[in-house]
C-alpha cells in the first residue's frame, strides 16, 4: 500500500524480490504524477497492478499469468471494506455542552433573604452584582452564583454577613443536588454576551457639594459601608431625572432605604443638622 505521495506505507513481503517491488513503486509514482487511478505493467516473468482506492494506492505483484479480473475483484472488495470502515464511525458531535443554571426561584429567594436582612437596598446590591456579570436572575451558573454571593456579602453590615452568605450558598448547593436527584436535563443556553454598561450620568453640582461627605458619613453610621453605594445611586438617579436635584432630595431618597425607623430618624436628624434646616 502506498500513500498519496507514492511512498510505501504498508508492505506485505511474499515471493517478490527487490527489483519487482522497486518496479511496483515506480508504477505507483507514474500513476501519481500522471493523475491516473490504475495501471498495469507486464515484466519478465511477472505482472504489476496498482489502483487508487480513496487517498492511497494498492499494488499487487504476480506472475505473468496473473488474472486481471480476479485482481480487479479483489481491489473492489478492498474498496468496499474501506468505505464501510469510513462510514461506520459516528460523525463527531457538534452539540454544544449544556450549561447548568441555578433556578431563578433560588436566586429570587436569595434576594428576598438579603432584603429581609438589610432592607430594600438589598435589591440594589443584587441588581448591581448581576449587571456586572451580564446576567439576570434566570441565567446564573452555580459558579457565578457563588461569586455573586461572596461579593455581595462584603457589601452588607457585618452583623448580617456570615449568616446570609451561609444561607445563600446552601440554597444554591441544594438546588443543584435536587436537580441531580431528579435527573432533569439542565437547560442549554448560548453564552450571554454582556451589553456595554451605559455610562452613568453625573451631577457635578452635588458631587462638589462640601456637605456631601458629611451626609455620607452620617448614612454609613446607620447602615455600614452600603451607605456609600446608596449615596452614589441616589445622585446618579437624580441626575438622570428631569426634576433637578438638591442635597435635600438626596437625603430623602436614601432615607427610604434605611431598614429601621430608629435608624431612619437618627439619620434624618443628622442630615438636618448638616444641611442647617
């Protein structure tokens, strides 16, 4: 057998000698160079036959009485076997692997637990964390969900952090265990391509107000590090509105995000003292 460049790749040595094998090699080389598929050479006391089958050549060395028809039949048998071998192998799978997602109901429950712990601004935290991943409540993988939980936990007061993180991670793990036991097929979705985040408008007047840092410190005293995020969100939302914005409007907006009445009152009193009203 010879490859497509006429180089011998498999050889079965029988009664043929080197001269006959060299002559067969020369025949195959000639067929390759001339673009022919088969050929026969009658030599002194021997006959050479070669045929292209697919991308390789098969050659036969026989005596001068070699039956051309019998050899052709043998070539046909080889061709049929080659074709059967090439078609019996299953084609490579083009199906993309499924992406396992956390059930949307689990993510909603995690958000509700966060709101119960830290108040309405828990929704802001979840929305921001999802947006950073280009995802929504129904398109998180387990790995993304664990990353989101760990990230959000760093932004909530310490008194709620460890408990909420543990409950949330346990909820994700339980959802995957339940799915595995049920033997359900996870949904297959194409990878999400996050849209570029729109640039948040800014209000230079509020951002440069000397009272801003004092208001922010008063808010942080009541809700922890989340106060900085709440201030930034309030300023951004007011800057995008058509009603104008003032520091008093910022105070009123963030005050609604403080979870308890006593803390809201404490912040309101501190803000009035800062604003002089």
